[in-house]
C-alpha cells in the first residue's frame, strides 16, 4: 500500500480534486513562443525594499530604481509601473484602489496603481502607514516624520529632535502614534504627529514599531525586541535567537508576527515574541528588507537582488517566487531542462525544468565574489563552480562542488592571488579548472577524485580565460593563446597565439571549433586547432565578442557587447544577427549554453533587469521534450511530451526521493529514484504532443517532486529528460 507521502500526484476526476495534490483538469498547454523570452531576473533583479499584501492574490512591491510592481496571482506574475523617481522604499494600500508609495518623493494613486501622482518632493522616506481614508504617515532621514490629513494629497512634516534616521511609524488613532529611529529611540505623539516626545531609549536600533491597541505594542530592530503592555510607560526586552539582525517585522495580530533581516533570516512567533522560531536561518543569502502576510498561512518576503520568497504554510517553507539572476558570467546546459549560470555576488542560479530559475549562494563565496563559471557532469547532479572571492586584504580563487544539481555547495579549494575563470566537468569525479595567478601567469588545476584533492598541473605561460573539452581526453584553453590537451588536461601544448586576447572557446567535436575575443576576434578551425582562420564579418568591427557555443560543425552562436547575438549555420561562411530586447545602451552578453541549433540560453550583465537570462526556442521543439508548468496549489498544470509521432504513448511518473537510478522495465530505466509513482498516460495526437492534465489541490503539501516520462512509439521506446519542481503556495 502506498504511503500518504507518496500518494501525492494521482490522476482523478475533477470532482475528487479537493482530496489529492494533483487531479485531472483540462487546461491549455504552456505555450512556447518561437524566439527569445526572458526567464530571469523576474520580476526584477534589483533590490526590493517593501511589500504589501492586500489578499492572497493581490500584492505590491517597491523596488529600485523607483518602480512599483503589482501582482494579482500571489506573486507568480508582476506588472511594472515606473514612477518619476530613482528610489522607492515603501508602498502601502488602504484598499485595492488607494495607495501611497514613498522614497525620493511621495506618490499617490486612487485607481489601483494604474496612474501615480507625485504629491510631495520630499526625499529619503523609508516607511509609510495609511491609517484610514484621510490619515497617512511616513518617516525618513534627518529625524523627520510626515503626515497627511487629506488622504495623502498634501503633507506636513515635523522634526522629532535628533537627526538620526527615522525607520518606523505607527498610529493607533489619528492622534496617537509612535515612531522609532535607528539610534534606539522610541517617540510618542498625541497630536497627530505635529509634535513628538521621547518615550524610551534602548541600546541598539529600531526599524519597526506596531501596536495592537492603545496599550500593547512592540518595537523591534536588529537584535533588540521590546514589548509594552501599558502604553509605553514601561518596556520589557524580549529574548531572540543569537545572531538575530532584523530589518523589518510584520505583525498580523498581537500574537502572530514575522521578522526578516540580514543573511536572509526569517523569524516567527505565535505568542507575541515571548518565544520565537527560526524559519530561515541567517546565512550567506541576500538580506531581506520586508515581509507581508495576507493571513496566518500565506505571505511574501522581499529583499536584495530581486529576491521574493513565498510561504503558504505560515512559513514552514519559504520558496523562491522570483526567477533567475542577473550579471551572468558563465553558463552550462546539459539538456532541455537542466541549465546553470554563475553570477555576481557569489551565486549560482539553476533550472531543473527549463522554465524557473532558483538562486543559491555558493559556499566559499561572499557577496564580494563572482562565480565565473559552472559546469555539471551528464548526470545533472555532480558539478563544480569556480571564480574569485574579493577580500579586503587579498583575493582568492575558489572551487566549490555540488552533488545535488546545484541545490547546495561545499567549498573544496581556495588560493590567494588566483583568479579562476573556467571549469570543465569531465565526469562525476574528474574536472579541470583554468584561470590566472597573479605574478605567475596562467594556471590549470585538475581533480580525479571528485575534488577531494586539486593538483596544479600547469602554472605560468599564457593567460587563461576559457576552456572546453570535446571528450574526457581532448581539451582546449584560450586567453593569451590557444592551448590543447590530449590527456584529459594533464599536459598542454600551445597551438596558436592570436593578435588580441581571447575570451571564450568552444568545440563541436575534435575537429571543429571557434574562439572569440577582443576587437572583433572570431576565429575558426576545422582541423582540431592546427590552424585558425578569421571569420569575422565586416559588420562585427571592433565589437568585443565574449561568448561562443559550437553546436555542430555547421552551427555556432556568438554573443558580446553592443547587444551582439549572431549565429552561423554554414560553418561560419555567413553570420546572421538576432535581436534580443534590451535597453538602448551598451550592454554585454557574456555567456551562451545551447543544447541544439535552436534551443538554448544566453546570459548577460551588468546589473540591469534585461541583462539576465533569456531562452531561445525554435519553430519545432526537440523530439521527446518533457516539460510542465509550475506546481501551484489550487492551480491546473499540464505535463507534456513534445516532438512525438502520432500514436506514440507517453507514461508519466514522479518521485519524491530525487534524481538517480530508477526502476527498469523491458530494458528501459527511469532516472528518478524509487519509490516511483505513475501519474497516468496519454497518446500523442496529430500535433505530436502527449498531454496529461492535472490540478494541484489547495492543501497539497509543500515539497519538491521529480518527474519523467517513458515513451513507447513506432520508432522504439525511450525515457525523456527529467524535471523537478516544488509544489508551491
């Protein structure tokens, strides 16, 4: 008998959908638009400073540079509104129509955010409260509070006293309110904010103050949590876990609150902070700036680098709601659903379903580090990330390993003065890393025991910016020269010295490859690197070419500065440019990862929203491509296998145990660990698609599931690519 834990996804009639996590339900298939589509960062890769939930579906966020975003589906999709400012730190709504945003200026909307009017030029405001249709309040720099008595149309200000930044404000009635600053001061007003009196000082600083009624309230910030039950006549300090550093506290009621802060930490309480639980421990993740709960179950938290987390179970699980990263430095893709990208700030972002990208901090890297490259073996589990972590006294080359597809990382190597640029995973145990060593020259390291030991096999000589292996023995390195190895990276021979330094190299096979670099350098070889010829078209000029990916002997992609994206399908005789929507200023595409001539990803920098990760899809999806949408509680989802022949039958399976060797039948083995549960089956129609249509019930447990399909067809039987996804709130 199946356990309830593994009876999660069962095809059933719609009438039974309230009982199980996934049920049969007719819904349109996810659409794949031919050409380029942005996958990350979405909705933004810039800092998000505030969030306000109106319901489980509707919410607003305020983000750099002066934009508000609106969602009506719980944060799955967002609509952007750019306001006439360069900074927004707060957004609040009284109801779906009336809202106020503040930062460098105060803005007001009465039509649900369709239009915003700047009602005050005052700047550096950090928190807003809308008490009712007439009364609103704000705080900011210079020890100043702001107040409106006409629904936010006009504003007056009052200096509290010291010029310390005011960080939090809360009015219980139109006359009685409280404000706190980052110096540890609590102020009280009894005349609607016209004047303020110092009520209490505590060592530390505050970011939030909130009252449940005239008597009971809390002031919080950093590791300082105070509680009063007598209207501020006395304050009691509350205990919090060691290492707590809170930036904002959201109070749902006098008992239930959530606090977010440094290192991505999230605390929660169900008894007014008499006790607290760590829901997300402080670590190396981006700091969180704000949180908002629609009710005791569902809420959002937001922070640096566009981070949005969602909880559907009161915070027992907080999952990424934002997709992808920005400022991409290196990419790898093994199949249609598994790809990775190394990012600025020591992060790696990855997709295991071809659609949604999760971002994690790599062990060994700080926020001052850059993951220059990431590469995974064909099992999609074992891989390495490399780059440089910048320190105050010195810089260090870092190598870290993942054995679970990028979900977590362990540091294996660090060396001062090294700037590591590229990693090649030859198999689950063998990898080669290349880069540069200050004062020495190029450096190449190698492991054949999973990274337990890294050996420097070459030091000195030409700089190294990129590497590529065609098989476990034949490899190439490029930078100040093109070098070749015939023994798995143990020894290297210089083949060619280019006029200008090279940035990237890629081979389709042992004979056909391309190398690109500075000042329009585009080189090609069809004899394994014995000779190289320029294929730069006249229009390339002196454009920096920073990325290249050879798909086969005829097909190759290049990308670089000035929005350069181009492809050849005739071995480089001609190059055709493609256009990706970007800001009309100098941006650079820095990484490419393709799985066939039409399907792949591109990544770029610097830190602009459009400079993240984009996916390209051709007119026809590759044969046997298994994919599905996000698994959202209460929402329908399609599981599809495309590129089949009419009549081919696809059988769909899932596991909760993870990817790995699965059960076999008639010589056909799945790649998801047992116990494996069948979902159902479907035959491909004239369009060549097999489709299983399911619904996720609202009470489905929040966990990660792994999926695969097995196909029986006229041309034989095969298993598809695997995918994985969270059941999300």
